[in-house]
């Protein structure tokens, strides 16, 4: 996972925190990116790499957080 996350960070910028071990899921990673488009790009890279390496990861949920300035304009 660290190799995949390094590849994502190089491709789209930002940073990835984790893994965390929440009660509601097996693993939690937090992706920090500057634009929504980058989050989508990070997800596409993640799925491609996980599939290529045949890792048993399936996202449970996605949550998106924005700053008040981003939300209200």
C-alpha cells in the first residue's frame, strides 16, 4: 500500500495519511488534495494498482470534506 500511495502522491500531489484502524472499517486512509479532480484521479490510480497487484482491498465508503470557503464560495 505504501508503494501505491507514493505513486498516487507523485502523480496528483497532496499527501496520504494512514493507515488508521477505525471501528467501522478495516483500514482508513485520508487523502489530502487541492482539487476535487485530483481526488478522482487518485482513486483511479488506486483501483488500477490494487487490481494489477491483486490486493484484496474494497472501499467501504468515501467521505469528502471541504473548507467553509470551498463550500460557500
